[in-house]
């Protein structure tokens, strides 16, 4: 969770990062550079975390490696 200065609560990592980037001028002006950053974040959250980390974290004790 991320709380803004007016008390609004934001959730979800990628949208929070985009909000902060937009608010503080950190989003690249070049659409391809922005795409590559979004692609890297998407790989990390959807491919790496979901397929490897979360699977191991929530697997039954007897099948964890």
C-alpha cells in the first residue's frame, strides 16, 4: 500500500510505480524506453514472481524444494 499526501491509499506495485513516475517526472519521454521498463517490470512480477517465488511459497511443505 502507498498513501498519498492527501491520504488516498493506492495498491498494486506496478500502478504505484507508474503513479510516482508520472508525479515526479520520472517516466521517459521516449515511448520505446518506457516500453522496455514496463516490459522488465511485467517480466519480474508475472513471469518470475508468479511462476517461481509464489509457487514455492504457497506449495505444501512436502513438495517445496
